[in-house]
C-alpha cells in the first residue's frame, strides 16, 4: 500500500506510540477490493455527545485503545468502523484533539459516498461540529483547520449560490492556517488549490454580491497559485489520483492541453485501492481522449500551415 494513502492513520499510530510492526501488519491486510458503503447511522451517532466519566482520565488506557483501533481501521480503509472508534474515544474525552479532527475528516469522506443530499448534509453537519470543536481545542492546529476547511468546502456544494459565496469567504482563514501549520499535509494543499481557483474565477455577479452583501470578496486568489498548490500536493503524495484530476482540469480550462494530457496519463497508471479511486480513474480516462483528439487536430492544422509557408516562395518564383 502506498505510504501516502495511509499517512494520516500512521501519523496517529506514531503519536500514540504504537509499534511499527502493527502498522506494517495493518498495511499488509489492505486489499484492492472496494469497501462497502456504510449504513446510515442514527442521528445520535453522527454527533457524539460527551458523557461524564469522572473515573477515567483524558489519557486513559481505554481512550488510547480506541484511538489505536481507529487508526488501524483507517489504514485499512474501514472508515465507518474507524469513525465509530473515534466517537467512543470522544465519549471518554470530549476534547480529545485527534479524535475530533479525525472524526470530522471521516464524516466528510463517508458523506461524500451518498447521492442523497439529506444524508450528505447530516454527515457534513457532523463534520463541521467535530472540526469546530477541534479548532476550539487547538485554534492554530494545522489538522483542526484542515478539518474545518474540508467540512466547509463539502457543505458549500449543497448550498445556494449566495451561501456558497459566504462559505468561500469564511474558508480563507482555516485553509491558509492548515498549510501554514501542516505544510506536510497534501490534503490541505489540495483544498488551498481548489479555493484559489474557485475564488479567482468569480464572475461579475459573484464579485458584486460579495462586495455589497458580504463586505468584499477574498483577495489574492489566482489560477497560478491554484496550480502551484496542487503541484505541491502531488509532490507530497504522488499516489493520489484526485490531485492529478484536479490539476488536469485546471490545465484543460486554461488551454494547456499537453500538460493536462501528461498529468492524466500518469494518473490512470496509479493503483486504485478504494471505490473513490476507481471512480476518479474513470473520470481521468474520460477526460483524456477529447484532449488527445484536440491536440492531434491542432497538430494537423499546424502541419498544413507550415506546408503552405514552404510552398509559398516556390509558387511566387514560378509566377515571375
């Protein structure tokens, strides 16, 4: 299994002092089969309610056990089970930083698997609650701000146009704090790249609404910065096909077809481990042929143009 795909789970294991042999065992247990979608949890399960257990210290043996089990399950892509373990940990200590930000990330990941907006909203709302609590525990934490930015970004896709603009303005602070305090986290750079590209392409109505109603729109965003952020994400983790797809789309929209083709050709060769990877691989394969045809068509036009240039002097000489 690529190290980049399990770096978050392994990071938690390392912080908890779990030995590397167990990490290796968890990695070996991973297969390339698609994980089954989890069942929709009850409302009470989505947002864990802290319970008062005065007999248990915040760093109790039981708490550490739940965190270790959650990290091991994450490493095997068993997201629903991992979330349940983090929720159990939060019942023992409602302010556990690792449990909060990881629960937020997993809630978004699980929510994205549903097509039903009601279920998506439930998971994304829970993710925002976990992330907000994580930020309260560690306001400048790279992980907590990444989790909050991820939750906000996910919610934005389900909102009205005006609410999306409000969210993207609100997103600026956590997404920049995430890359500042966790520059080694590729997921944070991906979000920064997406934020830059979306804000840089506000249309006139969006800019006008943001200026009049929201007191201004976020400054400093650009396509160039979006590309640099996504390239940074790929540099940190070259195995994530999602980064390739995002970057290729920007290249395509900017008319840089050859760059988009190179990225996509690399992307479709990457191994797939989850249903999300497989879906992204298909999107890359769908995006590639039109670009190849467009480049081939342009090359043919250029070849004809050059031939006409070479033929022009000879024609002129004959005429004289």
